């Protein structure tokens, strides 16, 4: 599903919203999620899952083009953990 498909879905379910209003709502949600995750905070959507960050340690990597060994610095990466009801939904197909 793309972002525009999500906006269309919101418009379809909430007929009193214009497409522009639905777009603002979806963009606001994504902006808020991004801001909170960037600050290192965890965001939980009950029944769906939680978003957060995980620390990755520094390591040695390899440049695939040249084969040269390079140092990869430590960093924080975004992480999603599915909630129980979402896992069950996916498991049932």
C-alpha cells in the first residue's frame, strides 16, 4: 500500500473528510512518528505494533566494489515490532 492509497482509504471511510484533509492527517501522523523516533522515543500503536530505535555497534565492513575493508561507525536505526493481533492476522493469511 502506498501513501496515496492510504489517503484514499481514509477518504473512503470518513466521507466527511476531503482528500486534502485526509492527506494532512496522514502526513501529520507520519511526521509525528518520525520526530518521536528520531528523538529516541518509542511509539506504540495498540493492536498494530511499536516503533523505536536499535543501536548498531561499530563494525568492519567491506566495500563490495573494491573489496576494501572499511570501518562502519556505530549508529541508531529505526525498528518496528509487530503487535500480537497484527502477527495473528498475518499468520492466518
